[in-house]
C-alpha cells in the first residue's frame, strides 16, 4: 500500500513527541515494521525520551498488575477446589491420629519418652495440637511449653501469645530460652519458636508406630 507524504509526516511528528513504535502503528493502522522504517534515524529530544521512559514504566506496571490479578484468580480457584473436596472428608479419631503422626514425624522430636513438637509457625502448632487433642483423650496437666526468644523480644508478651495459640496455661510454661542474637538482624513480627511437650511415652511410641506402619503400607499397597 502506498501512503501519502503527509500521512508519513504525521507519524514522524508523533515519534518526535515521544510516541513508541507500537503506539504509532496502532494509531495509523500500519505494521510495526512500517512504523519503524518511517521513524528510523530520528533523534529524540529529552522530552520525547522522558515520555518513552514513562510509557515503558507504565507498561511494565500494567503487565505486573495483570499478572498479579491472574495469579490471584488462580489461587482463589485452587482454594475453592480444595475447600470442596476437603469438605467431603469427615474428621474422626483415626484420621486425626494419622495426620497428627505425619506432622509429628516431620516436625516432632523422635524421643520415645514424650511427644515433643517444635515450630515457629503458630498455625502449624495450633493444627498439631488440635489433631492431637481430637485423636486422643489427654490430660492437659501433662503439657509443658518452652518459648525460644531473642533478646529483643518481650518475653511475657510472647508467652501470652503462645498460651493463647496452644491453650496451655502460663503456669505450664518453662523459663524461656534466649537465643543469641548479634542485634544486627531483627525479624519484625517474629513470634519466636515454641516447643510443646506432652509427657507420655506410650503416645510417643504410638505416633511413631502409626507413621512407620502407614508409610510401609503405602509403599506396598497404595
């Protein structure tokens, strides 16, 4: 297709104003290669360069925004799907014991004299204790808790925080262990680490046995 000189000059004029090749191609309904050919060799002044820079930043921002929305929608869809099939699973003492044993084997102490579970994740601590209490008839007095804190922590506040998460009275908390800290790095909103112990050797052995039997059965039968 043949284009008039005025048509080309209008495209060049926009280029001088700092319009991108894509913007020019879209505006004049021509290919990007044609727009690039017409505008080749043009030296852009500072104003034009600034506009191109701003448009590039805006384009990057829009791309990030679109990608973020897509990830959010995908995550919401996964949550909905998972929630649907989890709602079909009915909790029982047997299932609670199994889930508890799997968590215990991953994060718990392998001691055979007590059930000890350690984590800095409040949700993980809460989940383990919920499963533990659902699966077994426990004596709450057998629980003990030990908070690991840094010097910058407010120890009483951290104990109260973990007491609320675990449902274990403060009287059953040991004296906190203070971990060495250089003071150069401070983790904001870090609640410290908690070690929960339930003194019952039989339960510790049973959880270990559940895990071992389940995993061996899984290798052979599942």
